[in-house]
C-alpha cells in the first residue's frame, strides 16, 4: 500500500505544481497525533511550509477530514459521497465534487 501511495505522490509532483504532500500511515490503534481527526499532520505541514492554518482550506470527503481542519481553524469544504458513516459537524461548506470545489475557488478567492 505504501508503495502505491508513493507512486501517486510522484505522479502528482511531476504533473502539478504541488509544494508538499504529507501522509500518515498509522492506524487508529496507534493513537498518533497525525492520524485524522487529530490535527498533527496539518500542524506539521503548516510549520514546514510556514502557512497560517486560519487562512487555509481543507477539502475532504470524511467527517475526520473536516474535524481535523476545524480543530486548527481552517475553512472546510465537504464532498458528500453519502458514505455509511457520520457526517461532519458544522461549520463547513458542502460541495458536490472536486470540480465544483475548483469552480468555487476560481470565483471566490
């Protein structure tokens, strides 16, 4: 699994203007600070890139993505694929797709 994710990251770095990708390979049982919904990965990335998380956006399709972003003050966008799991708590903006999110970014930011 890790090898496949690294291949995806390589593809993204080669084809898009991406500064940094961070990944947590821990399980819930590891109880690490970087496993969503805990915010450690966002905090680590923000420090590395000198980013103000309160001026940042999080896009996710799981409640844990949104909770993670909310914890550090990010504006959150939720793609609702109607997974059989809890929905995130407000506040967040629901978007229908990645394309819809990119259209919002183009018109509002």
